[in-house]
C-alpha cells in the first residue's frame, strides 16, 4: 500500500533550500531581514518607486478608507504606509527592528498617519495581541520553518476551544480532536467504499476511529488557519 509523504517535512526541507539560496554563510533568516544593508536596499526601492506593482496590488484589494488592516510581515511599510495614507487604520506585525525603523522613516517621508506595530514573528503573535481587523494582508511573509510545531501553536485552536466552551455552557457534549497529530493516508481510488456503502474506507489509519464519531455528531465544527497572500 502506498504511503503518503510527510508534507510537513517536505515543507521544511523546501523552506531550508530556499533560505540557503538567499542567505550568506553564518546568516539566519532573522539576521537577513535585520541586516541594515538589505533594509536600506528595500527603503531605497520604496523611495525611488515610480508606480507599478505596489499600487496595482493595493488598488486590487478594494479596501475602503476607515478600515482596520493587519499587515503581516510588513517589512519597511511597502503596503502599510500607502494604506495608512489612504485612510486605513493599520497595525503591522514585523519582527525586525531595522525594518520597523525603516517603516517609520518611510511613513514620515510620505506624511502618513501613525501605524501600530507588533514586534514579533507572526506565528508567535497571540489572537489577543493581533486583535480584530476588517482586513488581513500578507505579502511574502507566510513562509516559516518547523511547520507542524508552528501550526499547532497558532490561534485557530484557541478559537475552537472558545466555541466548544460556549457549547458546553449550553449543555452540549463536546470532543476536541486535533487532526494535525493524526495520520491520514490518501485515497487510492479503489472504489471499495462505493461497492459496499455500509463499510468504511479500506485504508486503516487514524481516520478509522473518526468515522463513528462523525456519524454520531449532531454538529461538526471545523477550524483551520486561513491565509490570504498577495
């Protein structure tokens, strides 16, 4: 029987190779984005820009003035500053101190309103710190290593737990199942499930234990991180 690859491991390996092609010996991802020479290059590009991709991206988002916007991986303010200038209330998540300083320089240059900043890697930001926003944007910032570990510690679990707690207060019997810790095999296209619909899938993995739970449940609440990158 064909075994599916560990996609988290494939992600991590691909991510590592991508970094190796970008980083100098001895560098880390954090040091790369905090390297003043790299930051200065980004700022120079912003200050010398003559229209084009950035403006097109912002226009395509159709974010109305007055909206609250969370910009993940804001860098030197490539999107955050123009959005603030357009009347949006912007909060940024950017771990690099030099990038944050560069964004402030760019903001002042553009005479944009103040921007709230969260100085952390985005996968370490709690829902309480991030707050609620009308729009969340991310540009080239959704890559990180240790995929399985980081996905487990992000905020979706906390949101699900809050919903389950509310259901229990109403008298519901609930069960939380973290499928990130389970092992599922891919469909083989054998059609065994269609030959006898009283039987479950012929593959014997962790899904076998879930079929009865799914059949018995009155309500199934699914939670998954959702990313929107431009």
